[in-house]
């Protein structure tokens, strides 16, 4: 696969605060990448750098073959749907969709109106009168119907119920299959989108902690559970990223596990199970799960 986004030593500082700290990564063309991390981890700044809305303090970033800053030739390939997308006060969704072809050469008007019907979006209601979920629907529709070669969604589903979110995921995956492009999805609902993601970039304190295909990440992690003594013997010398104790029993989350270790643990009567993508990322970033087990921007 060819690379469409590449960063080398990319750094952004604000008055002594380093929001993005000398990161190196690349994103392949026509893939779906999850950009994940806690609040304040640097995700939003990184997205602004990729879309030319911020100047890098140092390092380089290349998007579609060029620097995105003040570069129309690059930006015409990009659609960035922000969490707090703003529109003119008197605009209605129909105005947003009517203006979209001027920004997105691959805009599909018929698809946009089809999605508006599915999301029950009132096209003639002023943007400022829309609910939070309806406003999110406007962004989702623009992002999907733009068919931009690089489409970035920043927490696109806020205010949407579970049915509407699933509709978004289904539509995104189906349209991606029919019209391949590069999609970057920043979200805290990791397990909801895990089936969509091909790669993950996890950023924490401005640094990239994980840059990996999802399948590789999952294949080399597991939980080993059972009596404490037997579990500790099975995981001795391994990279244990989390332990949970319940009486005399222990559940250990292990990174870098091998098939030989899994078989030996199972032969010892221990339970060997998969780790969800969300739990794995929480553990690898040193986080403790909240009630919602969120990893956010």
C-alpha cells in the first residue's frame, strides 16, 4: 500500500506546552485508522496539523504528497468533520449540502439526501435550532457524501442514539467498500468501532504509544485467569500490563503473548481469553477504566 499521510519528528508547542512531541507515523492510502487517546493527549492538535489548521513547531507532515498548510492542492483532497463544527447562524442543512460541491470535488448530492432521510434530518430547520444529535448528523452526512480521499471524523456521533450510531458505522463501512478512501476516526467508543478499524494510532502526552494494525495488536495479547499461584507461574517473565485480584484468583492481561504460552496456560487449567481493543488500549496507556471505560481526546 502507498502512504498518503506521513509525519517525521512532527512537533507542536504552545507557550511551553508540548501538545505533539516529535511523532513519526505513516498512514496507508485507502485504510481506516483509529486515532485514540485520552482527553488532552494531543489528538485534536494532531488533526489540526494534518488539515493545515496549525503550523508545526518543528518536523514535517505530508498529506497527499504535500504540506497541508495553505495548500489548496492538498486541502481539496481532505474533509475534516470536527466535534464542534460551526456553520453560519442562518444556515440550514440544505444550505450546507448545497455549498458542499464547492469544497469537495467528489461530492455526491443524491447520497447526501439519502442519508438525510435515514438520519431523519430536517433540511429546512436552521442549524442553530438543531439538536446535538441532528448537528452531528449534518457532519456525518458531509463526511460520507464528500467522498474525499482523506476523511477525518473527530467524535462524529455526539448526541446520536445507539441506533443512529450503528447506522453511521454501517454506512461508513459500506461506502468505504464501494468508494475506497483514507478514513481517520477519532473516537472514545473504541469497542463500538473496533470492527471498522484496520489500524490504530494511540497518542498520549503528545507521543505515539501504539502504531499498529488492529489484528496484530489483538493477536499478541490475552487474559490468563485462574488461581493466583498458577497464574503468576504462567505469566512469569511476560509483559503483564494489568492484574485484577478477586480473593485467591487473578486475571492477568498479557501483551506479547505467544501461542506456546497460551497452550501451556490452558494445559495448566487456566482460562485464556481475548482482550477487547478498548481494554488493551486502556491498559497500554496506563489508564484505569471509568464507568464508561472511555479513552477520549
